[in-house]
């Protein structure tokens, strides 16, 4: 089954798009009316053919990157909490954090239906939550799980000293059932996958 055409009968479908900052456009003109933008965001869907708005007909939406941007990130108890560019709030599962092209962090939002890009301020808010751990260095710790925030050496980072995000398995007490033979003192495995660096932003960049 092919993707639907951009016209139906004599009516041309709107040419909707979302730029890399999560802003909506119709035929290249930014949509600024809050009610219209909220309606579009609330009706956005995605399937194998891409993003679309479903009304009486399917209206394709061209997305430059991802539809959502995390503008603020903070820890609330044992939860990583985000505020998105539409003003909504959501809990972020650290297991969904990934580093995409350009060393940009992403996380799953909207009940797992979409991805959001972390803005630079949100990225550094994430790094500000790091704690010192004797086994792995700087980590983001939520409950019984820990995600390292490792700063690479000069050779790894090309001399820029940009922080990196890696993952480790949940903490398991040494000798407990399920503890792996490669676990370090304290039950935390060393980082297994390095997934990219994050450049420091200009001071006035949002």
C-alpha cells in the first residue's frame, strides 16, 4: 500500500510540516495561533508511512527531526521529569535516552508514541543531575538504577572534553542471584556502550 497523495478531488491537502525546533508550518508559513497549534499537536499520529493528521482524510506532516522538544528536565524523587515545547509535562524513562546524529540526546515521550529531542538547556540540566560514584564516576541515579554520564578523555573527545551518555545495568548486590561475573565492586557493571558526545552551548543559546 502506497502513501496517500497530497490532494483529494479538487481540494489540495494542507502542506503541513514541523521544523527541527518543533514549530508547525503550513505551506512554509509558520502557524502561530495557539489553538490551531494545540489542535494539530493533539491529533498528530504516526505509522509506517510517516506522520499525519487524521480528519475526514489523511493529511501528511513532514517532520524535519522529531515533533517534540524537551525544554526543561528535572528529577522529582525517583523520576526524571520533562516539560515539552507544548507546555505539557511527562515522566521520562532513562532507558529510552539515546544519542542521535550530531550528538543530540532524544527520549521517548507521549506514552511511548513519539520521540522528543532534548534542547541544549535540557541536556545540561540532565548532566547537572549527575552524582559521583566510586565505581563508575558521574552517574544519573534513579532508584536502584544508574546511568553513567562519563566525560571522555582528550583523545576520545577530540580535545573538546564534551560529556558522554552511556548505560549500565541495574545495580545487583555482589554475589546475589543474577549478579554477573563481570560486575565491579558495588554491583555496577562498567559502561558497555559509548553513545556520543554533547557540545557545550553558547551562553545565550536556548
